[in-house]
């Protein structure tokens, strides 16, 4: 049974290959543009957010975060991706 991916929730600071590189690889090397990517990170400078979004993330959420806000952002990104 083949399953589809609706959304990728990706932390920037993961071991070995950082989340920015993973996001870039998904978007550009694998040419996957139809799956929304939400980045989560403790890196919260404006330049960090810009890099994440420029590398293909659909949203960038900084830690610490409110779970209700994350849920709303997930729903918003999914709503846009299934229009």
C-alpha cells in the first residue's frame, strides 16, 4: 500500500544534515514542490527565517512555540496546498 505525504514538519537543527539542507534538497534536487514544508527552529533571527523561506519552506516557526499556533499554521498551509 502506497501512502502519500501531506506535510513535512522539519526542524532546522537536526543531526548530520541540517534542516535547511534537507528542505533545499526536497525542493530543488528532488523537485518536489507540492508538499508543504514547515520549518521549526530555535534560530529566530530575521536572516534565519529568510534563509529557511528562500530554501523552500512554506512557513517558519520559532521555538518556543504555542502548540495552538502550530496547529493553525499547519491547517493554513494545508488549506493553501489543497486549493
